[in-house]
């Protein structure tokens, strides 16, 4: 664990939560196995969801696959420099309507967030670094993956094994070496 990035909390929280952070420097010599990717999705699948809808969908894109290049090409330019060494991507999508009723699912994004949180914590427990990002071209993802109506891309998670921060260019190097911080509890409790 990068001690610089470990969360220093006022109250005791799980060490797994303290150790989770959004890395940008990934090793190029170590891939993530499909079994490990399935383990991450399995973890996400056990998240709570409104009415047990489980409105999440995922596209797995390991390095070297056709899917990987499609995801990389759909990243915004600001993410491409540090994502080029990711061992895999997970495209995270939501089903926008409730299966039973066809009505809009207003909780789908929230539920996907819970599933993604499980994925990130599972990855952390497996020493897999991960970085969720919204800087993606959603329309391009819909096109290249032929995503059907009613399913929408939300975020992409870049994954890999942590590498040295010094391999990054600016401004990513500074971001990788800057300690994490959060708003105080007084700022977020109303």
C-alpha cells in the first residue's frame, strides 16, 4: 500500500477503506486474469439495490482484447496518457427502466455506485489498483459495443497492478504523489 495515499481518518474505519484510492500508474508486465475480473464482478453483484433490481451491467475489457482498444478509444483525452498502461477496463452501465414495470428507475445510478464500491474494495483487497472515471465518450461506447436502448454507460474503471508514480508525466505525477484529503465531517453533516 502506498502510505502517502492511505486515508488518515478521525474515526476508525475499515483498513480496506483507508487503503482504497484512485491510482494512475499501472504495471505493464502483469495482467489481471479473467478469474480475477469475474471475482470483481461477483463482488459488485452482491451490492444492495432498490427492489433488488440489480440494474447494473458490465463490459470486461482485459489488455490485449478487442474490447480493450474500443474502451481506450472512447476515453477522453485527459485520461488516455495515464490509462495506456491499465491491465483492464470495466465499463459500468445501468438499465434505466425497472424490469417489472418499465418505469424509469430513478435509483439505477445509485445502485450502480454501490456495486462499483464493492468492486473497488474487492480490487483493493486483491492488491489491484483501480480508478473509476467519468471522462468517457458515452455515445462512442454505445456505438462500438452496440449497447441496446435502455442501457446507458455511466463510468469506466481502469484496473492494474500499482507501478511507480515516477513513470507518470505531469500533471499526473503530482496527483499521484499528493496525499489524499476529504472534506471534514462538519462540512458534510447537515
